[in-house]
């Protein structure tokens, strides 16, 4: 170890910024969410792997946020968006008897998942906003994870309603 604090914080910053996506000049949360989508889509092919990915990103992200920023919610921290958008994607595979969408329907649902998550993450209604006001790593990760849970339920409700209406 060199003793250089900047060097020591490199990996936590890379994790917390999702490989540097958080350093985008504008809308880093949106950039981080978009960057997470292809990985989330790949993990959707095996729902248990998606759950493992969510757990791993959440644990590693929480630790990285603490090391990189002391728990402060800097704009460049977007690993929380990764966890949140992946949780939202669970709404596409949440019910074993409900087949996941394919083709154009999948594209539409992926766009809908992205839109729902970003809307909830930006507007922070109710408990999501209360968690966001915590000034620690739990608050940084927790608001996006709750936004993801709400987004997943909304996405699932839309899927069920669209099937019922056919």
C-alpha cells in the first residue's frame, strides 16, 4: 500500500460510481440506471441470478459508499440506482405462473420499468423520501431499493392488468 488516500479510495469510488458512470457531466443517476439495464436484462434470463446480483450489488455498494464518501449521497454515487433498477426488473419475473414478456413486449416493459423507477427515484414520494433524508449509506441505498420495490409492484400490476384486459 502506498499510503495515498486517493489511491486507496479508487476502487470504492469505481464501485459506487458503477465503473465511472456517476461521473457523467449531467443526469448521473439516469446514466447509471441506463448503464445497469443491459446487465439487468441479462440477469433476467435467470431470476435467481438477478436476485443474487441485487443482493451482491446492495452489499458491495453499501460498503463502497461508506468507504468512498463516508455515507454522504454525492451525485456521482449511482450504485444505488443499479440496485433499484434491478429490483424494479423483478416485476417482470415475479410470478412463476406468469411468463415473462418477449420481443417487442419485453422492450416496452423494459422502458416502462426504467421510467417507473426513475420517476419514483426522482420524486421520492412518502417513505422513499424519508429514507433519502438519512445521511448515511443506508439512506443512500435504501431509498433507491424501496423505489425499486414500489416500481416492481407497479410493473407487475400493469402486467397483470394488461393480461386481464386482453
